[in-house]
């Protein structure tokens, strides 16, 4: 295999990843950020599935998390995950780690665009769901990689920003996929609920109780 390096520090994360996708020449795409780790057999296992199952276009798996806050390592997913066409399941039960994914490069031609550069927290949710709308998936229950958790990842502000971006993605899907809101009404509703309550928690964390009392859109 040939390793090709490119300069990306000057670009925002989404744009840097899109540039990398533009330069990719292989059949399969996988991602690894600088502070994460692939386990030794990760690529071999995923390539094996894609090589022998042409109907599958997306492969992911479990992972370890190294929690720097609580000084422990744990397996993320404890229950079986669905396989096949999992777009609907993952809309409200997203459990895919960027570092655990591999997909066919040809699928990018079907999804319209790469990472949405407007997104900082939910860019993979957006892209991977658009891919999963088009193809079957395979899941490895054993861990394929290890990620690190930093203190900033668990902040209330980070959670609120993530929910705002997920809501943006759901709105985009409502425009992109005909009949989306009628097919997935619970997804749309739950997205709105999480967004509202994340904003309330953020206001409370800031001590802005007046803003909380003035909210008129709490969904009962």
C-alpha cells in the first residue's frame, strides 16, 4: 500500500476530511484521528467483509474508550447492533464511531456531498446516515479501535451543540428525502425535544434561570 501525506492543519476539520476524500484513490475509505488507535486486525476484518459481500457497502464495529477523566477503559457497546439496512434505527439510536468505519468509496457518488462543513459535532452522523440510507451494513461486535475521551467532550455546552447540529441534520433530511417527516415522525419529535432540553440545561448551567422561565416551547 502507498501512504500519501497532505497538509490539513490550515483547514477546519470537515473541510480537511473532504480534501482527503477528494485525494483518496483506493476502493475503501476509513478514518483515524491523531489521538485514536486502530486495533491490529481492524482493516483486515473490514476489507474481508467488503471483498466477499458485494451487497454490503458500510462496515463498522465496537470500540474501547480510554476515559482520561475517570482513568479507565471500557467497551462502548454492550448489546447486539442491527445489520443490513439500518438507516431508520440509527436515526434515533446512533452508535457508530468514526474510527470504526469502513465503506466503499463508490457510495459517496450516491449521497450528494461529503462532510457538511457547517457541522463540528454531528458531521459523521450526517454523512454516515446518508450512506446507510443507500446500502447494507455489517457490524463487528468485537472492538476494532480505541478512542480517547477528553474533558471537553462531556461538557454541557458540547452536548447542547451536538443536539443543535443533530436537529439541523434532521431538518436537512426532511428536505432531502421525500416524505421523511411522515415516515419518521418520532425521530423528528425526539430531535426537537432533545434540542429544547439541551438548551434549557445550558441556560441552567450558566445560571440564567430567567431564560429558562421564558421558554415557551417545552414539549409536553
